[in-house]
C-alpha cells in the first residue's frame, strides 16, 4: 500500500476565487464543486462563534489529505465595515 501525502494550504495565499490544484497530482479542486467527484470533505473545524476555522479534504485521484487554513482572514474580508463616525 502506497504512502498517502499530507499537505497544508493557506487560502490567504491563493489568488482568485479559491480554486487550486492538488499539490500531489494536480487535480483541479474548486470550492464550487459540491459533487465530491474530485475531492471529499473529511473534517470541518469551526470556532465557538460557528465561523469556519479549517477544512480537511481528501483528493479522490491520489488520496492525498489536504488541510485548508486561513478562513479567519477570509471571514474578516466578508464582514461589513463599520459605518464611519462623523465629527460634527
């Protein structure tokens, strides 16, 4: 039985919409693909506030495990800005 590779990908370092290639076999992985043909979600970790902290997926082509991190920074980008305080 072959050895299974484990990778860590920081989503804040990915350009674009979050698509990336499997670090091992280069299979395209997209967050928009919910079919589980290319990869399978293995584990989801959320914080106390319910915000996504990390996600572990497995590439179905090469069976590599990929830990996705960096959701905290991405969540901050999605938060609406506080209204500016105007001095009167």
